[in-house]
């Protein structure tokens, strides 16, 4: 609000003091002025300003009484410090709220666009009690597997102020909110039901516990392991961290190479619990090619990355890959069949000289084709003594 101001003389102030008890009317200020004082011009325009102390009036002077700058900004003088005419919130407070709102919107947009991921922030992080050094009496672990978690829930949770980046803070906040939303009792019940109804247990290398009956030495311990597995496979109640699990409807699958032992070397009770037997065929050249090329972390990809650390590039041609697979299949046929593990020994022998020479040799590119494979492996494959101790 912009108003015009004037210089008020001492006589006019005395006149205003004399008429301070009357409200302004349409004709101006009350006319009961003291004698001897100069009354203000009744025709002079008057302005009423709403201030913090009420409504006041003052005539606007003319001629010499008017200030040189008639359009001076008298907002602070006429309306009070940052107040809006007619009452209401202060202008400074409204402006501060608007600035804060605009700032929050700008920061929210930058946060959504991912431009604040490296900004350092401080936040309160919940800390769990460390019970690693706590001595638990013997036997308590078998009585209650979640004894440590129970103690952590009983102890008060403390918070620590940490400085971290926005990305890490977001992950911590998301995890805390997920922990509040998840009903762990319902999760445990659902997991127990799925385990009992749709659970699958895979017993690998079961041929390692098979041995001739009536023997001595390690065969006795092998039969003991079979007897311990028997009640679980038959169906029983197994104590777990979250309660008892019935194994009556759980599918058990056992697998083994059985190069030395035979399935008939297992105890009869355990053989009866695996009525379906399936024999797998050995890996051939096509299988080795797929193993070398199709997996995400295939052996060829691993060696490319290893050579790249030395500042060189490694490439495998199609005929070179097939030759590596052919040699691995031949070695499995002539020697002990160790399956896909044979590829590791073949690749190590094939690239041994290259890995030893880098980076001092100055080679920047290595191409593995059929001729490269034959020049490094053919002599070893044909020599039985070298093949036995190297490959």
C-alpha cells in the first residue's frame, strides 16, 4: 500500500492532540481546537491509515508543506512493519512460507530426477544391540534358536546420527518402512506351510557316504550318516529356528556320480526311500560348447575379463571353441570322467603361457582359434603320461 506523507508541524500536532477523542467524520477532525493554535486547512485531503494501534488520521499538506517526493513509498511508515491493511498474517511470514514451499518443490524435483544422489545428509539410524560377545549357556541354542533375537527385541532401541549420501539414506528408510509393514508372524506361518507342502531337499554327493557293508574305518562313519538321514527322509518332525517342520510331504532328491561306489552300496532302508532312479548320460562336445558360451559367467567370459586387466584383449573363434570342447570330451572318455570340471583344466593349460607373459611381452591382442588350440594342447593330449599329470 502506497500513501502520501507530509511534514506535520508542532501546531498541527497540538491540533490533533486536542481532537484525539473524537472519531473522524465526513468533514474531517473535530473542530474543538485550543485557542491560539493554527487549525489545519479543512479543505486539505485527509488519509486514514490502519496501524497496529488503531486508526489514525492526518491531513495531507499542500504547497510547501508537501514533501518534494510526493510518490515516496511509505509502506513501512503507514502500515506498520510488514503488516497487511485490515489485519491478517504479516507479509514477511507469508513471503517466508512461499519461499520455503518453492524451495521444497525444487528439491523434490531434483530428488526425483536423481541429481541429489551424491549429496551428504544427516539422519537418525536405529541401532540394534550387539550380543556377539555375550556368553550363552551350553544347551540354550538347542532349546531356543532365536534366543539372541528375543534379547534384541527386549533391549531398548537406540538411535545414532550418521552422515551418509542420499542414495544410502533412501535405502535405509525404505528398509525401515518395509520392516514396519511386514507382519513377521504371518510370513513365518506362510513359509512353514509352503515348506511342508511344496518343499524340495536336494542331497548332492550321496555316493560319498556309500560303502561296502561290514567294512572298517571310514565305512562305519558313512553308515552312521545314512542312518541319521533315514528318519528325515522317511518323515519326521524337524526342529528349526521358526518351529517344527514335518517332512512327510517334502520331496527328497539324491544325486551322485557313483564312479567308485554303486547305489546298491547304500543301506537297504535308504535305498527303499528313493524308489525312482534316473541315469544321466555323459557330457558330449555339444554340451561343452553350450557350457562355454551360454551362461552369463561362462568360462570364456571370465578369461576375457582376466586378460583385459593386463591391458590386452582375448577373442575366441567358433572353430577354436569347438576344438576346446572336443578335447575336453576326449579327455573325459580316456581318463576319469569329471564332467564340466574338465574345461577348467583345459583352459588353464591352454592360456598358461599367455597369462605368464603378460604384460611384459607387450602383446595387446590374443586370438584363440583351432590352430592355436592344437599347437598348445595336441601334444599333451596324445602323450598319456603328460595327459595324466597335467590334464
